[in-house]
C-alpha cells in the first residue's frame, strides 16, 4: 500500500463539492446542428438538485432503485448524479441490451422508476408490458418528461431549499449506490452491488494514482458508454477534477469529435484502439499509389522499433535506420491527423490489449496505460502510470487494494473497491468470496516489482484432445494484430488443434487482393483466395506461439459479431457459447478440412 486510504465519503458529497467550484464548459455535447453546447457547473448542479427533489417527490425513498437507459448524453450524467443525491440506487441499462435482459434487470432490481432517452426507445420496450415501472423520457416534453420532473423538483426545492443538503447528509458511505448487472456472457446477468464508498474510494485512488497529469480545465472526451461501470467511474473522476467534459454521442463520430475537442486523455477499450490503427492503414490503402505501401511499412517499422525499446532489447541498426526514415515521413504526421495532437495518454481497459497495438500507437507518439479490474471491483484493481508504464502488464494495484495469486494463478482481490455482493443471490456471492477476498476468475502472474499480468479467464480455458490447455485470449490477441482481421474467436475443445472463426476487415482485404467493391461479403467469405490470405495472416501472427497453440484451421464469417446479433455483450465481450451455437455448422466445416 503506497499511501493512506482516501477519507470515506459519499458520491453526492464529492460531486456537489466539485460542482460548487464555479466554471463554464463543465459538460459539453453536440446539438442537432452538430454544434457543441455547454452547461456550466452551476447549471449542472441546479439541474441535479432539482431532479433529485423531483424523484423524492414521487414518494421514492432512500435505497429505491431507479433504472437509467440511454446512450451517452448530458441528461444521462445529470440523471445519474440526481439519483445518487436523492439517496436512491442507479441501475444502468445499456440501450443495446436485448429486450429479455432489460425485462430481467427491471424485474430483478425492482426498479420503481425508469429514465429513458426517447419515446422511440420506450416503444421498443412495449412488449415488456407490466414490467415497466413509472417512466420519464429525456427528449420530449409533457408530464412524463425529464424536464417536467425537474420542474416538479424546482417547486419542491423552492418551498424547502434545505432538501438537497438533507438528502446528502442522510446518505452513508456504506449505502448502496449502483446496482449494475454483469453482461451475462455465460448466463443470467447478476446484479453487482456497489456502495458509495466502493466507487468514491476507487475514483479517488485511481485518479490520484494514474490521472495526475489531467488538470482542471483540460479537455477530455468520453467515448465508452456510461452504462459501463468503467466509464461510469471515470465520469465521477472527471467531474471531481474539473475538466471540460465533452461527450461523444456516436462511435461513428469519434474521429470528427477528436479533431474538434483535441482531448488530453481518453479511456478506451482495445477494440477501438485496434480500429484506430487499422483506420490509418485502411485510409492509405484506399488512396493507393506510394502511400498504400509506405504507411503500412512505417507502422510495422515503428511497432518493431518500439517493441525492442520497451521490452529490454536494443533496436538493431537496420530497424533504427528504417525508423529514422519512417518517423518524419509518416509517423509524426498521423497523431495530429487523428485529432490526438494534445493527448497526454490513452487508457485501455475491459479486455487485454496486445503489446503490438500499444507499440504501434507509441510509435505515433501516443502512450497507452493499460489497467485491469472486473465490475465487482468498482472496476479498478491495477493500472499503469505515465511515469512508470510497463507495457504488457496492467500495472500495479492502486493504493488501498491488495492482490494475491492462488497456486493455480487465479487473481484474488481485497480492498474497499470490492463489491458488497450479488443482489438477491447469496449463493453466487458466497462462491466468489473467501475470507474477504474476491476470486476474480482471471489467471495471471505478478513480478517482483508488483506489476500484474493477465493471462486468461480461468473458465475460458479449454483442453485439446492431446491434453493441452489453451488460453484463447492469448491466441486471439496475437491474431488480432493483423490489420486485416477485425474479430476472432478460438474454438477447439477436445479437438487436436485450435481453430479460429474470423471476421475480416473486408475493405482492407479487397484492397490488398485487388477485389472490386461490388463483391458482397457473403461471396468473399467463400472465396479460396480470401481464405488462403487470412490463413496466411493467422500463421504469420501466431508463429511465435507454442506448437499446440497454433491455429491449423480458419473459418471466415461474412459479417461481424454484434450486440444486435446476440454474439456480443453490451460491453463488447464475445458470448462464446452463443457464437459456438450460432456457427456450429461453420465450426464443423472447419474441422472437416485441412488448413
């Protein structure tokens, strides 16, 4: 432990304290015309207090659950903070969540109110029927709108101006703050109970430890969904810091938002970082000519040079000479082109980041800090820091958090970040807790300096017919280094060798193989030249793995795995059982032919 635990407090206390420091451009988002509109800290605090009073005026009591279903927007944050100030419990729901899971969450959480972003979204929930609680809509007017609820709260506060302070004073750090349901990649979602102290402690400890370079007034951009506990916690930290907080509404608008905002920091997941790197190569290939060869070459050279420097090997004279040529020709120009000219660092979490992706970004002058933590740990266990970033690891435990490894390598965590338990599920809670230690189900190692390295999910390991255990994330991460591959899922339980289901980047594959845009993805997936090329990419990127880990067969999918298709969770984790069932015929076909 590197310093004393932060003083126990509630989320409303430090949110109201932060917003009491007057500043403009506290929260910013684009309007319908594409212009950035802002809310000052005073305006934000006024709305939060009014909405909190409005919620309590609905006869909600302390501890009552309020569900929040919306894409990222200012109203999401205002609602979140207001629910907490009212002493109620936030139940975040992804807008992409399957209908049956939305119904399960509403019923299991016993939510009394639902705040939702639009009438169109509410219409999608009509089949749920009686499971829907009292609902208020962000966007539209009328008695059932968020605005009407805020106005109701304004009237209550005008009569009793002491109400917000009373609500805050009645909340204990040990009270439940957020009830967030796990994404359910392996079964029914479980409600993770996180207290005010869980989240306030994790926010303060994480930001003081790893975000010290982010200062009051800095521009930041939020990309990941607030319904994800990772970004939910980050939002609290940004408000506490006093940044100019820009909210990206749509992932497709990310590049435009980056160029407008020029943020100093962004929190992302590996898939977005991989897409960033692929987009640079894709743009060059689409332009053709010299750039189509020069840019991919420069990215490879930069990656290899930084890999040697970062992992304790001196770059060879040949790679150094190439890097010195690639840097002014290509690498120095990419960072400002992406809108990352002001960025101090990026943070990656939620899934393993392959070192090659990190090294490519480092060659562009962009440092990536990788962290780790399950939802049940609020959700930070460890993170790298700018001043001592050890690539290939997820950093050291944040101050106040203890980590130990079981004999078989499972990571166990103890600290104020660990959840209270699973809601209404004592059996599941008991199964993951042991003498105050949370059993993560993740397998890893720790070096003598305390840096943690994640190797795989314990329950995702599978055994080949030869008796070898395969860690799929390790192999998948190696394969995804290819710019021609968007997604990959490994299979191979009780088979002689692992095989891979692959969703290619068809645009890049077309450009590389000289195939016209009129050829549909379904046809491309069945072409022998496409299969041979992807198989070659797989061999190239797995040649350094152990023989038993190397993929001998590949299957080309005609589309990407998606949340809408049911193959990905709302946090973009692959639902392995669903994929195996959906593509059972393709898996059988893979093992029927030799690679």
